[in-house]
């Protein structure tokens, strides 16, 4: 028992990961559909490859989406929205008109006739003539307004479903609801035109000198300010009526009896047979979910989820152990999987787009994964997720095929997510991948282009647009889980960063060394596969600890000045080794991401400061010397990028101490240093192969030859 407890303590991190995966298993099992799964796969236009399908019970044949949509469109033609007639609107506007008309008429009369004394004018017989004309036209226009308002003025709204040319509405007027054609009511525009035309006709018919005198008044008098809608849309009654007529549509059209043959083996599935099979599938799955077999179905789902997560567990444990050991990374991966299933579940519960799930941006998962991890892990996680989401898809094979292609396209096109245009390009290619793959399946099913459901292309477009949420999500995940995106790395790699400027001022030789290491390492990691921006950024900061005692490092020393000559070899080794510890302190003080701190901690691994160790042993042969006092504390590099930085740092620094620089000496230098590090097992914890190391060697040799080209003497 003690051994067991001790083993658990030593492997507590492994137990913790098991607990995380178990929690994910419980949540995912809960999110999966309650009902069972139909045992057969099938596609419209393809042969039925299973045994003859016989109805095991009576079931109704459900209408297709196209049939239901057609019936809805047909019945909606008889839909009549409800409007309430508001008499007070017309009465108030007519009252306002009379007051305004009289005031503006009197003002015009005074100004038009240049009357100096309006009071005297009111007592004259000429005023009475003008007043009579005013009253006559006031009453005429008032009558026109009354007629228009009595018919009703309707403000057409695009949100109201109605045929604007031949449609009709129901008007609730004086507690009576009557249907009325749109042609019999006015709009604000037609009401204005109606009154204006009648007024113009009346003026033309009179054609008197006095009336003509007031033409400018009628032209400038604005009638439209007294025209308002008095037919107000009754949303509640209209919606109730709409729901009532839609409820009359039956979702089924026929019935299949128990024992009836649905389709024979080898028959090509027609539209009619496809609807029968689909109806049978829905009824079959629903009955399974409601029967006493539910617990067996639940057990089956647990097994499926266990297998799916188990494969992911083993992949991380065997091929991404550094990610597996990091609890935040594991939580993040499982969170993305559960999140995608949660969104899918919500879309089914809320019945967005009648259950079609192609609007959901499933490729968002590999895009986000690719931003923080490698392409292989992103693709593997995406595939496991789509396998689980396939439980929601009516045609699982088609769904998996489409999303497998789209996921690959997303990963291949997202080579550099720190550039904004890349997500635009990725989104476009994902939409095209969905569209072309779906088109291929549709042609297989129907045998022509005419039967392709164009609505799905709209869903693919929405899917692509949703991918733009990757940017804010990446930022949120970056801050929440301590990740570093390419955008952050690009910002940190700017040599105008305050910390890098400080390094350039205090240790200019180290700064130049870091730049060279970054250039060499970037080219090597680009060739063997890895995050070039990450290794370049790590290279720029890997030696910031040398700012503490820059003069003790050879690249910052002047000829003839070496402070190590005045101290013991063990003290020199301590100063040299201490730059790693100092670098970590400076990095954390300046809040550099932990992954950059790891480059500082691992760029010397657990190697030994051989020069000072050998000299100390030679000087004190009788003293027992611990090699740990002359070795870096580590840890060793645990990623490909860290291993490449270790190589490039070592060969670039060593090349500066070569006295006789030739092509042969540079090649021997690279081989000796990297071979020695391999013997010291410095790369054992990194996911780097012998082939990668061989390629990196050749790149280092090539770049060093280019750097020292002017100093290499060639025979004449």
C-alpha cells in the first residue's frame, strides 16, 4: 500500500490528467443526443448497400424541408396582418391643419398686398372676400384630409410579411375587423399626391383672378406635415393569426405500415425512398431514446467518448508529453472540444436553421489550436471533435468528410496568423472547401446541378464570417491560459523593445550575438519545421542575464582586457553560469511570457563550462571537484525550437574564438559541438530527430561560412 501511495505521489500529475479527461468524458456524454443512433448510413442517389429495409412499426412519412417551405409559402399568401385604426390621429392632424392654414393664409395676404395696417384691412369688404376664399379652401382641404384618414393611411414595413402589390390587410375599426385590399388604403406618399392633385384640379377649375393671386401660397404650403399613419400594426394579433394558419400545415404526408418494404438491397435511393428512410430513422432513434434501452445507449455513448478521448490522451502522452504535463494546456484543449459540442447542442435545442449545423464554424478549433500549438495536434484534435459532433449530423459521413477537408485547408492556409490578411484568406479558402465538397456530394446524390440546395452555400458563407472571431478569442485565450500568439511574438521581437534596447546599451556584443543566433536559428527551424518566429524571439532574449556583468563575457570584452584573469576558475564559472538565473529574474520582472523564459533556462541545458572546469582541475589536481559546480542547472531543451537555439547559440559563440577560420575549421566546429551535445544527451527531451539535427548542421555550416567569408583565405 505504501508503495502504491508513493507511486501515486510521484505521478500525481498523471492522475491529475486522468481526472481532467474523466471530467471531459462526463460533460461530453451529457451533451451528446439523448436518442439512439440509426444503424445504417445512406445517401440520396446512392445504392442501398444493406439488407432489405422492412418497417418494424407504423410510422408517418415526414415532408421534406422543400415541401414544408413550399406549403408555408403557399399558405402565407392568405396571411392578412392586423392593423388598428386610430381615429384620433386624423382628427388631431385636421385640427392642426385648420389652425396652421388660417395663420399662414393671413400672413400671406398681408405680405402679398403690402398692407400697412392689417386691422384696417380686416374691416374692408376686400378682406371679407379673402376670408371667404380662405374658409372655402380650408374646408375643401380639410374634407380631403378627412376622406384620406377615413380610408386609412398605412406605413408599409419591410418586417411585415405582406404582398405589397396584391395583398390585403385586416383593419380593426370601431370594434369591427374587416379585410381590406392594400389598393383601397393610402400610404403617406399616395395620400399627399391624392390631396395635392385634387387641390390643383380645384384651383384650375375656378381659374379666377383672386384664386390665381394665391397660387404662390398653395405652392409653398406644405401639406405632408399633416399626413401621418393612422393604421398601426398589431403585432400580437398578427403573430397569433400567422401561427394559427401555419399550425394547419401537417409535417407528415403519408404513413408506412409495419412489415412494409421500404427499400431493397442494391436499389438506388430515390427522393421518395430517401424521405421514407429519413422518417424511419427519426422515429427509430426517438423510440430508442424513450425506451428501457436508454441505459444501454448511454453505456454505448460512454464507450465511444472514452475511446475518442483515450486516443487523444495517448497521442498527447506519447507524442506531446510537454503539452500533456502542462495542466493549462490540457484544460485548454478539452475546453475547446467541449465548447464546440456545447455550441452544437445549443443550436439543436434552439433549432437554429431547422437543425442544420453547417453554419457553426467548426474550423475555428484547428485555427485556434494551430495558433498556440503545432499543425499535427490541431488536426488531430479537430478530427476527434468532429467524430463526436457527428452524432448530431443526419449524414455523419458527409459531415465528417466536409469538416475533415475544411479543417485541413484551415491549417494549411494559416501559416502565419500574426498577419491580419491571413485569417481573411483562410476564411475564404474554408468557404470554398465547404462549397466545392458539398457540391460534389450534391451532384452524386441528384445527378445534376439543379437540385443543389443553394441555402447551404449561404450557411458556408456565415460559417466563414464567424471565423473572424478567432482574433478576439485568441487574445482571450492568450491572457487566460498564458499562451503566446504570433502577434505577441512579433511585438516582442521588435528590437526597439525597452528590454532589448537596454541589452544593446549595456552589452552591445551580446546583443549582436543574439541577433546572429536568431538569424541562424530561424533559418534552421524554418527548414526542419517549427515556429520560426518563436525561436527568433527566444534568441533575442536568451542572454539578457549577461546585462548584470557584461564585461565577463568574451563578446563584450576589449582586446587585452579579461577580468577572469584576476579571479579563480570556479568564481569565473559561477559568474558565467549565473547569467541564466539572472536572465530568468530579469525576464519575469519584465513580465515576459513563460515560453520565452524557458528559452533562457534551457539554452545551455545541463552542459558544463568545460574551459573553467578543466583549468580548475589542472590547477588543483589533489582537490575533489564536483562537476555540478561547473554545470548549468538546466533543464534541458524540451522542444524542437529550444534545441535549435541551443545549437545555434553554441556554434555562433564558439566561432568567435576560432583563430584560424577556414571552411574546414568551421565545419569541424559545428560537428564537434553538436555531436558533443548529443553525447551529453542534451536533446533527449526535445521532439527533434537525427534528420532534423543533420539538416540544422548543414545550415549552421552554410551560414557561418557566409558570415566569415571575408576572413577565409582561398588559394590563388
